[in-house]
């Protein structure tokens, strides 16, 4: 991994990925390409069972690099616009499509594309200093509507899109839309506690669970439940399933394997 704009540290089955493009972790072309590369690599790194995503400094990510966008628009060659749009899409989907659960530890403002990578994560915890917003309406851009409507209710999404309102993390927690809102000094401890809990589970079971969560979202009730049942059958044939049952009966902690399956 490059460890230039995206810093990654792996310890005890947990990868801490830190956005590090000061001053506001804006998403330049180089940032996006490195971000995608990091998540692709982690997805195939044996032993990584959970990812904690956070930002360096006072801002999680202010979103798109506006200066870069202006420069690209002035110098665009045929095809550049759609290559950039594809790249921008993948920054979010590389999180959602990762087999490994991702916890967003939002340390400050998460705006536009910055909010996008937070809400594409599996679990969101935030500092009391964090805000979430879609400022595109104020800077001549569009975006974020579809991703936001996956997580936030209709009325809140419309208010954010149409007014640019930056929602305090405490308000999102009050509405039950994020899992925790804690003092800044407690943020990483909160995220790491969750990560250690996930990392203690069978990696194979967790990967299948995330696959189920992503897949059934767009399926009907019966098809979705059938899909989950089929994954359950797959899991019961895996050694981790047998180990979990033995450990339960023997009143001990299970020992799981880390193979990619």
C-alpha cells in the first residue's frame, strides 16, 4: 500500500484506515485512486477481519476537491468526465462491496462525497464535533441523493439536499441514524471496541453476513429470506460453524480460521 494520502495500520485483525490529505481530506484524483486501491488490497488481505475508517485532523472529509474539478473541467479531453464519474462512484462502492465490515469513525465534518464514504460504511460512530452535509446545492453541483436515501429518511434527505443543512452528529444519533455520538477523545475507543467485537467472530460468517445484508436490500421478502437460508446452509458446512458449536457446548472461546472463503 502507498500510505501517502490514505494511511493504513493493521493490528490484531483490525485495519485502521486514516484519510490524510490536509487540510480537509478533500478527495482529489490521487486520493480517490489510492482509496480504491487500499480497500481492494484489504479485501484480499488474510487476517483482516474489520476496518475502521477515520480522518486525520479536524475534518473527516470535506468531499470533492473543488480546485481539482475546476482544473479538470478546463483541461478535459474526450472521455475524461465519464472516467472521473466512474472513479468517484467506486470510492463509495469499494466500501460497500468489501467483504470486510467497515466502521466509519467520523471525527469531524463529513460533507458531500465525504458523507458518502461514511454512509456507505456498515456502522457509523461520530464525534460530537462531527456534522453531516450535502453542500452541493451551494457550489453548483449535484449528488449524494441516492446514497443518502438508503440511510436517512425522506424528509431529512430532502432538507439536506435542498438547503445544504449540515446535520450535527448528535441530531443523527437522536434519530437513531448513527450508532454512537461521543466526545472526540472517546471516538476511536468506541470504534475499536466495535471492531474488536466483530473481529472476534468467524471471518467466514461475517463475510457471508455482509453479503446477505448487501444482497437482500434490493430483494423481495421471500427471495431475500431464501438467499439468507442458502447462505446458512453454506455456513453450516464450514469448519468455523462446527468450531462455534463445539466452543458453545464446551463453554470456551472459539478459534476461527482466516482463510478467504
